[in-house]
């Protein structure tokens, strides 16, 4: 006896069987008209960060103050001796890689340490504008 249908690919038999077992009234999959029930979520993003912000973007002097406060917090956290000045090693280990990379340019008096005002002056001279 000859087989009615000869399947040449191993996975094709399972696919053909699944297709044959579908009910006749099953709706056809329509990828164009498909609508997601819920938007896809990235599991690595915290739920609070997934929502769009309703706040208006900060601009001008308020943005300048926010940027300066954030930089000041990072500077103070890196200042482990609480001396108000950072060495290159402290800047590097404190996550202030930009300060460490431009340390010679910021430390114009060649003291081996820079203060927060030195960093601000350097950024202003480079044209740092948060607008």
C-alpha cells in the first residue's frame, strides 16, 4: 500500500496534524487586524517609570538649579574626607569620570584637588548650558 501523503520534513508532520485537528469554525489569524489587549512591558523597568510623565519639562534657571544640585550631591558623595575638595582618585571612584578625565584642566592651580566651584567654572567655560 502506498502512503497518501509523504512528508519530507520532520516538523511538518506535527504542523499538518495540528492544522487538521482545528475546528472548521476557528477564526483565521489576522496579524494585520490583531489588537494587543495590554501594551508590552519591559520587565527591567520599574512600574512607576513605565507611566508617562504628566509634568511639564523643566527649563531655564530651574533646570540649571536641578543640574547643579545633582552634581553637588555626586560631588559630596565622592568627597569621602569631607574636605570640600576631590582628588582625581576620589572623583574616579565616586563615579565622576568626567571630572577625573579633565582633572588637569579643572585643577588650574595644580593643587592636586579640585573644589565644587572649580568644576562649575570649568563646565561654564566649556559652554555647559542646561537649556
